[in-house]
């Protein structure tokens, strides 16, 4: 498997350093405000849903199975955290897509010294939102299958861990696609070709998505994770994905 975990963490933390510099702060202000607003709504909603869901399970479970309920608590909490991070990113990225595209462009120009042709907002916004819809269709169509597999394996003793692993890897893959796509879309690279290039560096791609997933599960910190992820993914694009051979 090509790639490395070290490269993935390198891109993420260098992305964090980069957006902290004066030249990049203006590109994250609006997305950050959007993130904070969504953070408040999604977090409040999730807390209520989780409390109601777990309370309902306690009511349905016979007294003699109370021990099983509390064993399942960490697993249920994990599932909710994955859903939380996943839904938070989908909503945020759809709204902030044009700003993240500009951020990826700025990072690439900073690293390479070459700027892309300016694109009017009237063209940029519809194009980036269309791309987000394409990605969303991909995530949902495959994600439903992953969910079915996860639920099926969850009720088979000894295999529920495999189901959790599959769901985690899928989440990591989605995150890698989501954030590298901004730089790819700036170059009009089609979605299928981007996925092919990411597969050529599987370990880096899955590891980078994993780092983003972890950051997205932590309340408040997840408000800062998306712009950092965009900047880090732009570095990944420039160093490994941009000039990759499409053969195969």
C-alpha cells in the first residue's frame, strides 16, 4: 500500500500552521462563522437525540439485561460521534464550498508561486455547489451500502468489530475525497480521476481522512478542522496528486 501516515499528519499540521499566517486568515473568517453557527445547531440537536435514544433503549431493555445496555453504551456513543462528524462536515462544506475553493487556490499559489486565472463569483458559486452535489450523491449511494453492512455485522458476534472497521475506513475515505477535491476542482479535474489518484496513495489518503475525522468528532475543535483540512489537502494535492499519472 503506497503512501504513509507520516505524510498525512505532515500535511494536516502544516495546513494548520499555514492558515494561522496573516495572508490566509481572511479566507477562513466566513467559513469559521458558518462553522460556529452550524456547530451550535448540530451539537444541540445531537445531544437531545442521543439522550432520547439511550433513554428509550433503557426503557425497552428488561432489568436482567441492564448489563448489556451499559456494554453497548460506548458503541452507541461511537456511532453517534461518527454521524456527528460526518453530518457536520457535509453541511458545512456545502455552504462554505466557494470559500474553501478560494482557500485551496491561495495555498497552491503560495507553494508553487503560480496563480490560477480569476473566476467570477457568478461562475464559481454554481460550479462549486454542483461539485458538492456530485460528491454528496457519491457519499450517500455508497454510504447506504456501508450502513447496511455495518448493521448486518453488528448483530453477528465476533464480526461487529469488522463492521465498525468498515464504517471507519469509509468515513476516512470520504473525508480525504471531500477536502482534496477543492484543489482538484480548481483545475477542473473530474471526480472519478481524483478518486483514482487518491487510491494510488491509499495509506496517505486514508490516514489524512482519519486525522480529519478525529478532529471533526471533537466539539468546538471541529469548527477549525475544515479550513485546516482544506489547506493540508491543498499541500497534498501539490506534492503528490497534481502531476500524478492517470493511467490505469
